[in-house]
C-alpha cells in the first residue's frame, strides 16, 4: 500500500474507532469511488482527509469552533473530532 493511501486508510479507521467508542454504528466504504469514506448511523456520510498541513488550524485563534465560508459556498463548521463527538453525546 502506498504511503498516502495507507495514511488515509489509517485515518479513516481512527475516525471510525472514535465514533464507535462513543456508541455510534459506523460503516466504512470498500473503496472511495466518489462516495464518503464512512457512514455514521444517525449522522450521515463522513469524508475523511488527512494532510501534512492544513491552514485551517491557524484560523482557530484559540476558539473551540471555527466557521468558514468560501465565496458562493455554504458556511462550514470546523471543530475537533473529540469535541464534536462530545457535543453529539450531549444531544442524544
């Protein structure tokens, strides 16, 4: 397995384990053919991306949640996986 593919697969498995530890049922797709990497029951599809660097980290500026928006695109919420799962647990 190539390094980038292995890195992506390992990251998908990590995300899957974190959701499962929180009690969610998760299905990994056999191959990413334009579909999401994971499907989390009660949440929906989840695309996982692991990169060497992401500029988005610099935008947090000490905040726990970041809302970003590109021109003519819908706003996105960015937060740590740990905080997201904790928030989900509080609403279940």
